[in-house]
């Protein structure tokens, strides 16, 4: 038995996309880990499934799995790829459409320039919604990270995010501090960790350590989380250019009571088939 898939990416944040609209997705966590391995499988930051929607207001649903086999609640770069995949399949046209994510409905808009604009929902700052343990709501939290105090911002964009402000993002200790904060006791469900350098009120540089994945070239929900935290601290304007290692995203948040909007590209790499027990069988370019 082979698994058909599409390889896609959003600014280098890469995905295996599986059509599960008619046949339910049945891989377990160990098979997902194998498929995500960049030496023995296909390799991806997340695996995305496209499924029938349960919510009648949504056209389709999608699932998200990390390379360690765990599920995720949201993926900003991933939803853009899902929208582009559905458009190529001929079942999604221009304009606004609602898709059902694991954390609830999101609106997507296919733009004429090939980019996809996504309504990522309103940021949730209440500690219980993130979730963040043992704190009252604040713009800045001092949490214990392997025995030392680290200042962060925290927000949920459908998945938990911590944000660390840094003077130079290129020199940020992402590989060391990222996993330490991800697994900090304050985050009972672990978290994604962003490292943000403010360039101006309209531009930031960002690197993200993703929960269950590691550092990625881009993170859409992480970009939205960074803008939300910094906007709440009155350090950036409503519209911000977020520069990630893989490219740029446009993020806008008009403040409490409004959703965060994100716009960026989605790209196809190739389509293929793989036998989970035997490795790749055939591939063809898109």
C-alpha cells in the first residue's frame, strides 16, 4: 500500500500534504515520525491532512502533525498551503472561504498575486487559554527555565506561543533556549518559542523554535504571535513586516476585538507516492 502526497512549503516551512477527503488518514505516531525523517522518509516540519469538514460553515477541514508524531492546533504557513492545494485541485476558487482547523474555523482568501491571506483569529492572552501555569495575565512573564528566570510574552494563536525579545536575532540562542522554554514547567502543553528583534515600528526579524519540530525557516502562527505580543506592548504598529529566515510575511492586528490577518506565499515542490515500509516508489514534478 502506498501513500500519495504533495510536498509543499511556505517560506521554507515545509509540509507533506495528504488528501484524506475520501479515505481517512490512518498513520500512527511512529509512521508519521518515519515519514518526517529527512534521511529515511520524505521529510517535513508538519504533515497536513485535508479532510471533510464537520462544521457546516466550512468547506474543508485540515489536520496537523509535527515531525515527532504529535498533533498541533494551528499552522499559519500550513493553512496557506492547504488553500493552495485545494485551489490546484479545482475545489477552491478566488475570494474568501472558511476552513476548519483543529482549533476552529479560519477564513482564507486566495489573492490574484498567488499569495494567500488568512484570518488567524483573535489572539488569546489569558493564561488559561494559552495555557500558562501559575501566572496572572500580564504583558511580561518571568518564568523559571532550568533554574534561571527568563522574561517572555505569551499568547495563544490556536497553539501556545512564548516570545523573547532580543537585540540581535542572528545571535539569539535559539537552539539552546528554544527547547528549554518549550519544555518549561510553566507550559503544561509545551509551546512554540519566538525570538524577535524589533527593527522599526513596522518591521521585525523573527526566528522560531517550533514545538515538536525544532527551529524552522518560517512559522506563520509564530509571526502572528510575535506581532500580537509586541503590539500589546505598544512597540509596533498595526501592520508589520515579519522577516523570517525563509522570507517575509505581512501581519496585521488592529488590537483587541479584531483578528490577526497574515498574508504570504504557498509553493508546490513535487507530488509523490511512498510505501511506509519500503521507502519512495515514484515521484513526479508538479
